[in-house]
C-alpha cells in the first residue's frame, strides 16, 4: 500500500509539473497581447475584408502590417513603437472607380509608458502619433502629412483586460488640392483570457472625421489562441465585425478579420 501510494504521488507530481508551466507562459503572452504598451515585441499581419462601398457595392481587402517594438529608456520608463502599414486591394469603392492595389497611409505611434502599473493597477501611455502619406494611389491615401497626440489606459485583473486607446491627427502638410485631415480615433476594448491561452475580445475602432462631420463605427468580435511552433510563439485570431455607423458611400453590413501574430518575448 505504501509503495502504491508513493507511486501515485510520483505520477501525479510528474504530470502536474509538465504542462502547467507551458500553459501559464502561453496565457501570460496572450494577456500581454491585450496590452498595447506591454514590453513585448510582436509582429501582427492582420487581414480585413469589408464590402458595401458606394452605389456599386465595392469591396476592400486590407492586410495591416503592425510591428510593436518596446524600448527601455531607463529603470522606470519604456517607449513603445506601434506602426500600422496597410496593404490594400479594393474595387469600386468610389462608384465605378475600378481596381486599386498598393500601400495606404502609414500611422506611426510612440507611447511613453511606466514600466510598473500605477495606483489600482492602472497601465497607461502617452505620446505622439504621425500620419505618413505612403499611399501609392490617390484612392488609397490622403496625400497628407499629419501629427497629433495619442494615449492609452487599461487595467488587467485576473483574466480580464479593459481599457481604451485614442488619438487625434491633424494634417500639417501635403497636397493642397486634397482635403485637410482632422480625425479622432477611439478604441475601447474588453478581453477575457483563459488559462489555456484563448482570448475573447470585443472592441470598436471608431473614427470621427471633423472635416466631413461623419462617424465610422465598426464593432469587432475576435477569438485568438497562442500556440508554439518549436520555441516560436504565435497567436492566431479570427473574428467578424459589424459596421454600426459608416460614412456616406462607406462600408456596410458584416466584414471579416483574421490575423497571425509572431511574438518575441524577452
């Protein structure tokens, strides 16, 4: 009996010691992905499909390349670089406008963020955001240079992450024949991460165009999972979005989103 008890104890100890650390590490990476200013290098490739543009039911496919790179300034502060470079393929988004393929405008943000959470676990970051006119077609970009402030604040407690990211961009230079840019971006978000690294996320990526006096409000729901290929952690994500509000001739109805994110933890 003593031998059997020892054997059962040894087997239970062996089983519990193998998978739990791996699950814990993957879940921790998944939670860091829910934090826009986490000290984690990540390179997402995000695919979006939207339809219903203009009178000819135009459509757009966008792959956003979004590297996030944190840099340590000193013992107390990080600066996090977040870049969004869109690669776009679209058809009849402005009436009978034909097909376009190429780069859209790049959005570059820098967040200065404390390394340790503040009172009540508040995580935050502030900094500048820049609009770079990298569009390769007049229907793919604004042909304007822009700048403005950006900020993010969130709290993580248990499996939950709740927060919001915002910025505002004003155009400061560029083609004088194109309309100026004055745009506010608001992204409240809520995520739930399980112990085995599944994440369920709900957010909006709302934009208010102050020049056109128009809102764009897509509501996104996504499910993601962190897995490892050898030593390389990767997050896979899939979901849908619904355009609750869109500008005149903008997208409507349901769209799709899928992404793959390569993670490089320190």
